[in-house]
């Protein structure tokens, strides 16, 4: 394996099951610190100290998304990549989701490569259990590393602040585990056998989400239909959480939040039966509106990338469809269609 850097507590990528490249910044350039064995097996060796973007180009790893490596390395999130069949160590082209997994502030980060399944005939990407497991293995590894380092520091210094960070890391791991169980168990966790008033479920779900200064607006009654109330509640919770966490960011998706994002729910107009959830935040670029439902896709450095994948999964298991678009205010608008309303 390519050698490690000299930092006291580097992120340990040796046990990660998928390709991973640890990097750090010097003069604004992301430089390779280390790669693990799966990285070398798939892409080939990389030289410590070489710019990450240069190393990827030399190894035939190219982006198939609008954003390049530089954007994902400096700004977090993810980018879809493809190996060059002539340059890849495997001898054939493969598709990966490259995600930046950040450590503690101001520390090194990891570029993690999660294998993507082949696209279907209509261009759709199915949720694969192995793919989800790969995403989760990376996302669990980061809070585990944080908890281990903070626990050691807390024991050495006695500072309670370190133990609070351990507790926060454990909370994040618990949420990741709940998310992956919803995806992996599929139909075993969805039982649409009761009459459900969707607006009542939505308002109850709003009360369970940390909404800060956000407000919920109801623009008309939602359908009543046969569904699994618990799972539909989870669907609304994830849509609301996404709106609050991402919709509260400024127009440039930076770190300065706007005041009080408004989340609106309402029925679809015309002949379509369903509902929408919209916000007045910065929205989602058109090129990314299908990608947001892929397991692992996230623009949040600390996001699991599973929230909207779970929304799509729950909708599909009810026989519904979901699409992301633009709200009237320029934010994001999710529309859920295919709902059969119950008639009195």
C-alpha cells in the first residue's frame, strides 16, 4: 500500500472495503497522502504528494458528472466517475460514486469510491444492497474514528467536551444504521394495509424533525389513501429534514444560513393525484435532480446520502413515483405521484 503521511492521527483507510484515497491540502491543492489496497487493485498505485486530480487523470479515472474532482475535493459532496478500460488495473470500465468523507475540522479528508450498479434500459439506477453497504461502511468509519480519537483525548484530559463529541458520533451511527435497514429490508418493512390521511401524517412528522426557525405551510388537503402510516411518516420526515438542512443554506450553498426556510405541502393540481413538498431554499441544479435519489449522494459533508434514497424506496414500495423539480420561489419541489385516493 502507498505510504502514510506524518500526521499524528491520520484517518485509517486500510480496513475500508472499497477504494479510498486520503488527502490533505497544501497551498490550496489537494495532495495524495495515502491510498488503500482496494484503490490500488482497481485503479493502480498513486504517488504520495501528487495532486489528487492529476493522480486520477493519470490512472484513467474521469468524471461523468458536470462537476470535476476539484469541486468535490474542496466543497464536499460526491461526483460520479468512470474508469478508463485501458488504464484501470481491472482491465474494464467501471462506474463509481466518489464521495468526500471529511474528518475533524482542518484535518485530512478521504475520497471514497463506492461501486455503482449498471443502469437499466430506461437509464434508472436500482438500489443495490451491496452498494448501500459500501456507502454505510464508509459513513460509519468516519464517526467511529472520531469517537475513538475523542474518547482517547477525553481520558487523557478529562475535558467533558470530548465525551459530548463521542455521544454525537454514536447518535450519527445509530441514524445511519436505521437508514440502511430501511433500504436493505425492502418490502419487509413496508405494509400498506391501512387508510391513511396523508396531511395528518405529514403534520405529525413535522413535529418529530428539528426544524429550528423553519415553518410549515399547508396549501390544501392531501389525499387519503391505503398506505403504511409509519413508513409514510418516515418519508415526510426525510423530506422535511432535507428541506430544513439544505433549504436553510444561502443561495451559494455556503455556510451562512438564511432566516427561516418555509416548507410547503399541498396536493397536486390537474388530473394528477399526489402531493408535493416544496421549500424556498437554494434548490437543486437541474443536472443533479435525478442523482439526489442515489444512495450516497449528498452535498452535506456530514450527510449519509441515504435520506432521499429512502424516500424514493418507500414511495416505490407503495407503487408511487417521486421527482425533484423547482419550486415557485426557486427552491426544491418534490412531487409524489401515482397515489390512489380512497373514496368514502
